[in-house]
C-alpha cells in the first residue's frame, strides 16, 4: 500500500533541544516513519586535525495519509554539554565529540535513522 503525503518546503516548528525534552524526543521517534540527521563539526584552521562533532540535528517525520506530515526538529549541541572550569578548549571539544558520537550510536542502534536530508 502506498501512502501519499504533501511535504512542505518550510517548517514552522521551532528546534527543540534533546536534553530539554528527552522524553518527547523518544516518544516522537517511536511513532515516526522517517528519522534523518545532519552533523556539524567544529571549525579548525588546520586540515590535518581530526574533525570533531559539534552538533547533531535530528528531524523526525510522522506521516499520516491525506494529511500534512508532522515534522519535529531536535538538536544536541556542544552547548548542552557542561564544561568544567579546569578543562581547556581542546579537552572540552573532545568530550563533546565523544558524547555526541555516543548519542549518534544509540540513535542508529535503536532506529533506522538516515544521515542527510529528505528534501
């Protein structure tokens, strides 16, 4: 059976922080048909340094027949990771990268998330 839905070109929905609404995030994932994510990296002037994750942006699509899709946008960024006073910037960036990769692994293990955009 094929479901046809109209995909909007713009979304009026604000981006929610995963850390602020973790329960809502996991509830939306359970009821969705598509989950996509995009990655952001810290900018660095040296190209030989390893790229470190700065943010994971997730879109959760819930498609209903003959209705507009319910699209929710969530983000998990470096701003959500607490920084200790004794950490220097490089240590903090590595900690952020580690936590975001852990989150991404959990997301990929529990869902069929797709990297990139649908539209």
